[in-house]
């Protein structure tokens, strides 16, 4: 297998390979109809990092990410890396938190012979009748017990007793709530859920316990479920078995998504006219300690939809689906991600001087154009005026041959308000203008006509949208969407012209 000249990292297995290649293109290789500035450095469409998975005898699949996506990916990766290392290197602390109960309140832990249980359990079982009994026999309790009674009744009346119970004994971390049946008719249910959801739940658990004990020698893991059943009965006897709240006792997430990218290439189609769809999904799977990073790439053909510049596909029409998965160690994935960052650093350093020089040149030309358009009086005309003033003669009257005052920003802003009326006014004064002003006016009118030469998906011309919003930024998304297709030349010209007019009017 010949090695790709753009390849910058590879991770190999006996039957598969994950390869990373760098395809970075500078801004100056973009076409004129692509909106990109020198300091953006990267070509907005063609600069990509290519992820490829190759399987021996089965072929290959690939997907791309843009350099602009890398900073966000690094932020998420840093968070997931820390979570993974905490869970992997310090399991004892997490296990202790999950299994060691918090310091229990005596309201839920101290047995009171007088009520044959704890004060908290007694109130949970008997409700208002329990409150009445405790109050009637308040003087028979020991001084310390009286304080417990007072606190428990207060919690009960304020609806806080169950919450205090959960907090005190870490209720939903108990095995009765965390260990579930893995097979049979009760698959996925915990002992607590079975008791609380079925009036015959206790009998069901006793039957299941007997069955589990008979097969304990064959399946040692049955003991965990047996202990969970015992825990459920213990909580039930104390009055502490509350209806499960899944959000509180569900197991911790063990899979986190780092990248989920789907891109439709409508220019690459099969014989049926279906477009190529490339999907990239990278996840951290905490349960896979040896290779926790999963890279999945899917390539297929599907029917695509292009609505208002947004390209989607119909998953029900997938054909020729090829989906490969490659698992990396943490060191391998971090090496790949670090290589991506190094490629970006090298690319930016190589093109930095050129980018800054080009940006400075554009800024200088822009200032010069603005200066010329704002002060268009010809030099020879100014000299003649000065000569007349020196001779104490009155200046030349404002006749037809005198150049009218002209300000680009002011003219464009009037154009945004009046449209065709402003164009007519400029044309009526055209013969009075100096050559410099005529050139500026011609440019503005041409941009105006071009900006009305195509319709946006919202049935407005780019000029109309600019005139309505007074924001150049409103046009940028349309420009980027139109740039994905070579068939949108007229629309790109119209949007580009409107953007130039907006910048002349100093709109952001």
C-alpha cells in the first residue's frame, strides 16, 4: 500500500489502519466569489483534515473536519480526558462515594422501642395519624428523642421528609435501586421498582430470590441481585422504600460524544443520482479502559435535499453503506489530535507574513479609495481657485461645470433609503462631476445593479436585505451557502456587491 503524501499520522492494527492526512489550502487560492480575508488564513471550503479507516480486504472510508472546528474539539477533549482519568485512576474514591452511606440522621437510624422503629420510618408509614400519635405521647420520649420528633414533624409538615430521607441514607444509591434484573420477564427492573409498581411485588421478589439461590453455583453474579432483593425488603420493613426516581439512581454515563459530523457531497453522485454522505463520530467510552476512544466513519449514498442552501439527506434511502470503527488508546488519540494542532501551527507560521502583508495592503488601498472619493476636487481646479483668490477676484460661481461635493458614505446611505431615485439623481448630475467622482459614481451604480441581479432564498435581493437590516453580517450566511455550489455565480456576485456597498456605508 502506497503511503499518502499528505499523511501526517497513522495508527495500525493487524487488519485495520486509522490514518490522518492534512489538506490545508491558503486563503489566496480561493476564487473571487468566495468570501475570505487574508487573516482567515485557511480556504473556507478546501482546507480539511481527512480521517480514513482502512480494513484489509474490505476497502476504506473517510470523512473530513475543517481547521476551524479544531479549537472546540480540543476544549471538549480536554474535559473528557480529565473525566476519564479521574474515573480510571481514582476508582476507589468514586466507589466509596457510591457505596458508603452518608452520616445518617438519628431520625432515620435510631430505633425507638416505643414506636417499634425509627421516627422517620414511623411518619412515612402512618402519615398524619403518626403525627397525632407522636404529639399525644410527646412527653414520654426522652429529651433527645423529643428534639428528633419535633424536627421530623416539621419536615413532614413542610413536605421535606422524603427528601431528608434520601439525603440522609443516600437512598437511591442502595442496591435495591441500582441493581437490575438482566434476563427474564423483569429484565431492566430493580427490586425497588418491582415492589413499588406491583401489589404482588414482594411475592415476586421472594420467588426470584429462591430461583437465584438455586443457580448460585453456576452463576456467582446472582449474589449481587440476591443482596439487592434483601436490601429492598430491609428498606420496606423500615418504611424507607420509596417509588424509584430514575433520574436520581440511573447509572453514570459511560459514553460521551466528542465529534458528530455529517456532510453531504451533492457533487459526488452514483448512477441513481444519490449523493455521497460522509459521517464521522468520535466518542469516549469509559468502560473500555484499554481503548476508550472509538472512531466511526460511515460512507453511503442517499437522496439529498437542498433547501435554502441547507443540504440534508433522507436516511431511509441509504445505499452502499460502508461503516468502519477503529478503537484507539488514549495515547494514540491524543497523538493524533496533537498532530492536527501542530499541522495548523506550521501552516499558519508559513503563511503569516504573507497574510499580514496582504491584509495591510487591502487596508491601505481602502483608505486611499475612501480619501479620494471623499475629496474628489481635481488639482488643476483647486489651483485655479487659489489663483483667483490671490487676485482678490470673486470665486467662480457654482455653475454646471463646477464639480458638486461628493461623499461615498453619504451617497451609499442615500442609495439604501431611496434606491432607484438616488440612482436617477446621480445620473442627472453625472455631466457636472469630475472624472474621479464619475468613476466612484459609476462603481456605486454598478454595485447597486449587480446587488439586485439575483434573489435570495427569502425572495429578497441582497440589496433589499441590506437596505432593510443595515447589517452586512446578515448577508454573510447567504454568501457562505451559495459558495457551496458552482451554479450560484450570479447570486454570489449579487451578494458580494451588496456586501461591498454595506462596507462603503460603514455598516458592520
